[in-house]
C-alpha cells in the first residue's frame, strides 16, 4: 500500500495542468458573473434635480436607443417648432404643491439639426384653453427657439378619443406627424424655458430621485456563475483525491 497525500499528487505535472484548466474555466465563469452583476443594479432618476442644462446631443443621439440613465435630465438645444404638427394629450397630472391636478398637455414636433424631437409645451385643466392655444400656435410663424427642458421616456400606447391622444408614445407620433421623416430622439422634452404660452401653465412633474433598482433575475444568474466558478476547483480537487485513494489502494 502506497502512502501518498493530496499535495504530493496535486504537484504532479498532470494535475498542475488540470488546475490550470480549472483556473481558466473559473476565470471565464467569473467574467460572466461580473457581466450579470453589471446588469443587476440600475440607477433610476437623478441625483441632483437642480442640475445645469446640458446639450441634448451630449446626452442622447437621434435614431439610437438609450444605453445609460438619461431620463429626468435637464437639456438645452435650439429647434424649430412645426406648428402644423401639434397634438393634445389627455390624462396628464400637474404637480401643484403636493397635489396632482388632472388636465391636458399640448405637444408638438420640433426639428433640431435634421432630427425630430417631441416637445411637451404646456398644461391646462381646460380642454378649451388647450384648443385655443393650439389654434393660436398654428397661425404663428415658425422660428428657431433656444429651449430647455426635462428629457423623459416614451410612454405606452393608450386609447385615443377622437383627435386627443391618451399618451405620449413616440412610435405612434412618428406615424401621425406630417412632413419629412427624420431620425427621432429616444424620448420627449418637457419644455421649461424658451417658449411662452400665456394661455397655458408650465408643466410641472415630480422628478424621480436617484434610486438603485435590483434585477433579481440577473442577480440569480450571477450567483449561478459564481457557483460554477467554485465548482471547477471542487471538481479538480475531487479528481485529485480520487487518484490519492486509488494509489493508497483503499
């Protein structure tokens, strides 16, 4: 009966090579774990509501999807409002103090550097006032305006009542807008400065404070990859121990 121990067997070239393979497998699984972890924790909202406006072209690219937290950011740009592309949206909530008042938004398409962007222009509880503001804008000559506003995500499609939209869905609006088809920014802007509509109120919404959202599915996958990384070393150790047992004649 040969008396050998674990480390005597593990130091043989065969098993050192096996350890190298286990290490390579473990590193691969660790990288996959890190990738899953990067998708597990997501920041939503903004850290500083009193931020300075940045150029919209620094934040997002027209025609390209959003790949990082960009919404609720204050942006600035120059654009020409197309007064023939104005629409009314219902089911809007205006923040007044701590209360939310229902009403309507007036929205429209603007062109900025050969790209189109949807603007939310103003709020009113009264449909008549919104219609009056829309009519007034439609007879106003188009001009390029320096604008600032909050960049917000598209909404789901909601039921339309006549010519009044139920939500701001960019896919739906692209089909409603007349004129040249242009690349669209992946969100709309609530105008806060640069456009004065006396009939309407400035839109006021609650800004989401920065919070961390956890994707528990990807967290579970990350734990799985960590388990597989450790299992590679366990399997190597188990094979070495089996060899020890065989040589001891047990």
